[in-house]
C-alpha cells in the first residue's frame, strides 16, 4: 500500500543523490512510498541525465517541454500521485535525518506539516548574499516557527493530504519564483486548516550567485505586486508581509513619491553594491521596497 507520494519538481539540477537517499530509507524501513519527478523544462542534457537516473531507480519521470512555474507544477502532481499524503521536496535539497520520510508519516493527519530548511556552513563568496538571507531569514528552529506557523511556510519541504491540496490549490497566476508559499499559507489559515512545523529540515544545496538571487528577488516582488492588486488579498497581505505593511505606512504619510524618486536616482547604485559581494540584508530590503514602489507608481513597466 502506498502511504506517501514523494513529489519532486525538477529544474536544471541532478536529482540522483536525492533519489538514492530517499530510496535507501524506503527500502530500509519498508515504507509504502512512490517517488514522482516532474521536470519543468530543464535543459536537454540535464533532463536526459535525470530521466536515465529515474529509469535506473524505477522512479516515475514526467518531462514538460515548457516551464510552467512553481505553482502550476505542484498542482500537476495531483494527476499522478496515488497516495493520500503528498510529500513535496525541491530538487536541490537533501534530508538531514535518516528517518526523514517515516518521521513525516508519524506527523501525518488532516493537516499540513512543514519540515523547514537549513543551509551549509560556508559557501563561495559570490553566493554569500543568498546564503546570508537563507541562514538569517529562512533557517529557523521548528518550535519558533510554530509560534507563528502561517508566517514561516516554505514549499521546498512539506507534507499535505491530497484532499487539502484539492481544496487549496496553488494559485497559478503566480509565475516563477516568489510568494507562492505565502499565498498558500494565507489560504490555509483563512480556511482554518492546521499548519504544523516539525523538526525535519532539508539542506538547501544549490545557492544562487548575487546576480541570480537579485533577479529572483525582483521576480518575487513582481509577484507580490500582482497579489496586491487582487481584492481578496489586499487587506490580508500586510499581516504576512512586512514590505506591504511598510509600503502602506509610507503611503499614509505621502512618502511613496520620495521613494520612487530615490529608486529612479539610486536604484542601480544599490543593485551594483548588492551584486558586488555586499551582504547587507537591510540594503536588500530597502531595494525591494523601492522596487515595489516603482511598480505601484508605473505598473505598466515591470522589467
């Protein structure tokens, strides 16, 4: 009997070590589990390599020719998963505990369980911005996350009953990287679905260079801008996103015009500092606020 479907969206990353780790636990503890890979438009060489690994290890592999994004691909797994519980893992992570899957199943029920994330001790200099953001903003002990569970949900490592995912689907208007996890958590809380955090972290293996991380961050802010235009989320977002709360405070005192001027005159200089090994997260937060203001002021220009 299949107790859990392990769902791994794949994009341009070698998943063989992760598959071997998961399969070793499944075999050792005789866990009723299946593993499903959906490749979201990876390059041909990586896709072929992952397909070969999947075939060797008897893992289900589906390849999409075009990238459909982080939200749509998670919804797509429901068409293939056979179990009632779905364990979602990003392709570039590695479980820290030996009984990872079994411990997740011990937490299973009519609720969502989030295992958390951790980062390596050291990384190359050009990846320090992402590393610092991850270690200071995302890596957090489970008991602290449980104090405000809906504010610390991450899509890279969580267990969800299929019936809940049918009810609370990921919003496919959210494209690319950013805030799909925040929106999913908002929907969970609004529908009074329990979200519990457990001590089951995975290590994030693939960190971005500063340039790559900034590009993803800007896409996340664009997604946030999109959400802020939706009436059903406009009043809820300030409770979950500090950037929105600060933006509304500035708007209240008529200061967004000054913020837009600062973005136009200093924005590129701030980006240059961040790209050149500046790991000041407050400076990153400041740029995100200025960029959001620019989108609110000139919503048609979103590049």
